[in-house]
């Protein structure tokens, strides 16, 4: 499929007013609010790396290019996607192949996000088809067009509600030569928040900071971490540097609890499972929330919720990202009320039974002024309202 063929499909739907579901590999099906559309436009026929010079550390690919193809090309050249995108298939119970366009459309970011930025921060340029069936190019292979970059950032995280992505250009920095993880054992959630804050204040360049309470720690590394709570701190870089910084970090962490070091193979496995929310990839539809708050209040939010609802949780991004699995109801109103009381944040419903999804806004409700701006942008990009209608309703 060419851009013009896809544009013709969009123009036909715009003229008839018939909704059009946009997707890539469909590995996040069930995420977001339900979309009612009889027709689907998939990017899977728009595939292939179109430009990649490792020396420039920039890659351009068609939006339907499998993520595995991108990762293989980068690994061959010692490079990576710094934002460490998660694989939603285990937690969503889906199949198929994740695509690079889907990653940017959903702004998918993993454990390194809190130091390296989100997917949108690596995105330099996009090509997409708007709701009028026009092919739009924005940004490029170098950061020079401010207006274009604003448009580029706007497309990231829009979940196919503003346009159909056909090509993306993004930064691909060098991959660290090795890594290690310092694990501090036996800390409760509040103590772990203090330990992670202390680690981030050290000049050791921590690239991953997560806390795994006892309820989930045993599910990692074949129960290697089953001794209790595990606060995990990742160090990446050249071998000698990793050794020196890990030693310094371990020495500093002894005041908080017992310390152990995971070498590269175990560290890679651990952070992949943290990234992919392995504890809650349980084959059920029990509600799972992705909650973003200030790192210092994450544990307070979980403690408050546990007084009124059945909830299991673990923390990433130094405590600023909380993965929550509810034991019964989604409890959206309760969760979002507590978030507001504690200073604000965002709660996104990732997984839930269809009966709960139909009654719960998947995305954090926007303030009135922001909601009005979003409506104006939607009208500008998709005047007929055909792209993924309702997907982000309430956000």
C-alpha cells in the first residue's frame, strides 16, 4: 500500500462520514475507550526501513515496520531506542507484531523514560494522512524546524485520533556496552522512595529505578528476588565505568538495607520484565492501571487506596510510575480523586473487562481549557471525525 492509496481510503470515508479504525499490529487492542467502526485501516502494509546511517544516529522507517525488525537493525549496529518501549502483548493477552508506528502513536515508553525521555522526545519527523485525505510531512532528519517539531510531538500519543501515520524518523543513540543492577532488599514502599531519591542524587547515572513489593518480587528472575521487597537500581555504560559506579552506589545503599548486585544477563531479564509488567501478565482481565504521579507521592497514593480497595502495585521511574492491578472493580473515581488530593497526575486504564471499559474513561479527564483545545485540534486534523471515534473520549 502506498501513501496515496491510504489517502484515497481516508478521503472516501471522510466523504461518506463512515468511521475508520486506525491501527498497526493491533497488539494494544482493548486499550483505550471502545471504537465503533466497521472499517479498519492498518499500517502493516507500509513496512520497511527507508533510511538508516548509523553514523548519523537517525533512522527512518515506514510506520508498519515490525518493531523486531527495527530492533534487529539497531542491535547489529550497537544502537537502541532510548525510550525502551514495552511490549503490551503479555499484559493485554494479544498476539500479532508490534509496529514502530504504533509505538509512537501510543507514545510507548519504558523504564529509561525518566532519564532519557518518552518516545515523543526521540521523534524527529513524521509523515501522516489527515482526516481530509491529505499527506502531511512534518519535521525531518535533523532538529531545525520548530513548527514541524511541534506537529511531530502532537502526533505522538494521539492514538490514531488525529492522523494515520505512514513514516517516522527518530534518534537511535549508542547501546550501553554492559549493565548491572544493584538490588536493595527489605524496604517498604516509603523507605524505597527515599532510597531511590538518594540514588538519583548520586553522580552515578542510574538509568532504571524500580521498587518491587513482596507481592510481586517473587515473580521476577525465577523467584531469585523472593526474599522480600526489592528496590532495583540500574547502571549502564562501559564495563569499567559500570563497575566503579555500581560499587559507589552499593556503598551508598548499605545504609538502607542489604545489597546485592545482578550482572548483565540477569539485569537485562529483570528490566525487560519490569518494562512489560510481567507480574500482571496473568491471563486475566482484572483491571490494570498505569498511574503517573510525582515520585515522592506514589507510595502515599497506594497506601491510601489500600485502605478502601483491593489493589496490588509496583513502582518504576523512581516511584513516579505505578502499575496497579485491582482485585475487583476498576475504582476509577476513587483512584482519580486520591490523585487529585495528593497533587495531581494521570491514571490510564490499560486493561479491564469490556463491561468495566464501557463505563470507565480509559484516559485521565482533561481540564476544561485543555479539553477545548483538544477538540479544536481534532476538528482541524479530522473535521469529519472519522479517525478512531471515541478512542480518547473523556481525555
